[in-house]
C-alpha cells in the first residue's frame, strides 16, 4: 500500500504517495508555498489541502523543521513560536482524518537516504546527513541506527549559529558565489568532521541538485556526496516513518 509522505519546510510544503518497497513516488509531487507566518492553523490547512484530493485513508508521515518528541513540537528556530508544546500528530490527524506521525525533517531525509539513497551501502559506521535549506538540518546514523532530533545547525561558528552562516538561504540572501559559499560550508564541515569522525557525509536539501557547483571546493578526510534522492528524500523518509509507526501501534 502506498503511504503518504509530507515534507514541511521553511519555503514549501510538499507531499506525495510513496511506494515504501522501492522508495519511488507513485503519483506526482504536490507543493504549496509555506505560509509566511507558518502558524499552526495555516500550515494545517495546507496539509489538509494536499491530502484531500488523494482520497487517502492510511497513515501519514510528516517531516517537520523542529525537534519532535512523541509528536510534540519542542523547538521553533525557523517556524512560529506558537508551535512549541503543540501536538502536531493530533493537529494534522484532525484535519486529514488520518493517523499522522510527525518527525524531524532531517531525520526523515536521512531515513530515506539510508534505505534507498547515498547511505544504503553504509550500514556500518557513522553517516552524517546535512540538509541545506532555510536552515541546516542534521541527522546521524551509527550502524544504520538513527540518533533522532540532533540540532547541529545551531553549532556555533564564529559566534553565530552555523545555519546563520552556511544555510542555502544565506547564500541566496547574500548573493554569494559558489566558491564563497563553499568557504563558509567548509568551516562548518571541518567542525562536524572533528566532532563525529563520520565515514560518509551526505548533502541534502534543495541545493543538492547543484552540488557539483560547490562540492568541488570542499576538502575533507571524509567522503562527501550529494543526496541521491535530492529534494524527494524528506517525503520518502516521512512515508517510511509512518509505515514503521503504524505497524507497531
């Protein structure tokens, strides 16, 4: 049975039905711009609008740009503060009439890459996935097991959160050249490599489709590759998470 995966980001809310055996989308992806306020009710309306035409009644997985514990949103770095303490599982279930399971968006992307993408041959050792978008999302897997809700986009680099220097949104806002952006990213990656000694670093997010423009300037001990699932990873991983959660409840 296809599972509906939704990826809520700072700029867009995207979703599609996913074949969880193959990782392929079984219908075209639907995308709506994230409301400027990103308040809970406004986001919920778009989640319902995305799900309604599919005539879908199964579990829904939803990647979300926050620490999420048992469906409850704990942080709000790039979303409205009204989300903090809110049970997003319940909110989205109410508007879709489907059981909904919310997880950190970078964790969702990482789950997809580990099963179907760049990390599938790295089930031993440490894999670090970074999503470079509005902020920086991070996911770490050890021997294929996820350590959830890591927020290393807020690691301090030059006394600033790393995502304030090296997120793709910063590159766009400051109109940085790819080489200038790579210099900022290099600083961050050096610190991540020093702290975690990963076997593989995967670069995800929308910028991954242009990875050849900046990865050529990055020099690390660790192998670094673009995400194979590109900007679909969050959708696919969210669907995987929903299937796993619904199978154990």
